[in-house]
């Protein structure tokens, strides 16, 4: 596992792909950032800064996104330098959101066959109606608006349907759990996202069943590892299933004043 963090940084951050249509990934020697529209994820995904140049680089990113009228995120990993980068982001006007654990597991070591609870059907999402079901689960599970998620998933289905697999678990006609798998070409890591379950269905094995289903797909496409940004709620489940915590990632968000 010691070599996984440098491999992850190289493949998924330094060479991060655009995560939807109409967005641009720009790379310099010190920063990788993504820029799209107001409904897209905008932000810095990788940086290699020194104490001498960090403040100027932070100011440059603020100027870039502010000129476009875009709120953005600096996705800070615990091993990113300089050591006081979090303090520098705070001083520049960024606000931290809850930290998550970057967790990775070898695909070959994960369970591939976990049954769904009785009476539950798993449906693939292929159109806007399915996206609405997945968003409804997100809003029910997390209590937050799903507008950004809807925009992202619709864009992914329209531009790269072979690289994203979205599923909704249905109890009759009610969506109760949803998750997606992102397969980035020419990488070792497949990404797990979502994983939300309606509160009254939590603790019944849906999370593990959806994980196993996505693991089968990733394995069939030759991906060596699965990676997930895990909340405090999902981290213990993932640890029991064989995931290892590589580092911690914290979103630092900059909001354009006056918006």
C-alpha cells in the first residue's frame, strides 16, 4: 500500500480528467484545476507548492475563478505542501467543509456477490427519469439539494455513458438507495461515488450490495483498485470490507462575494 498514494496522485490528481462535458482541465507545474460553468465542479485538484510561492498561487486561483464569477473548491489533501497550506487558504478567504478519508482497496480482494434485501430491485440509470430517482435518494439521505448532482450525472450520461455506471435500488416504486461508479480510461483506479441510502433503509445491507455490484463491473474492466472519499459514516463499513485509508482530503471552498 505504500506506493498507492503516489500512484493515486499521479493518475487521479496530476493527470485528472475532466469530469463532464464543457469543462476544461488546465495543468501547470504547480497546479491542476478544472473550470466549467456555474453547475459544474470548479476547483483545484492537485498542487505542488512551496512556502515561498503558495500565497501567490492561491491569489492567482482566486483571481481566475472570481473573474468568471465562479465559486470554487481547493481540494486539499493532508500530505500536500507546504505544511501550513490550510492556514494560508483560510487567510485567503476559503472555508473548510467536513474532511473525508481517501480510501482504497484492491478490486480482487473485495466481495463480488452481496444480495439485496428481499423485495429490492436494482435498476441502472440511463436517462433523465433515472437521474431524478438517484437525486431523490441523495436529497433524502443527505438532506442537501441535488441540483449539482443532477447536472453532473446528466452530463456524464450524455458525453461518456460508457465510463459512468449509475444505479438506483427500488423498493416497489420508491427509490431507497443510489450509487455510481466512474471508470476513467487508462487508470488503475475506479471511483465510487454516492452511496446514499434513505434513513429508514440504512443498516440493511444496501451499501454493501451496491458496492459489490460496482466492484464486479470495475473488475470486469480490469481496474486494479477502487477508491472512495469516505465520510465518517461510511468509513467503518469500508474498513471492515478491506479498504485502507491513504490520507485525508478536505474541501476548502471560496465563494465569490456578491453572488
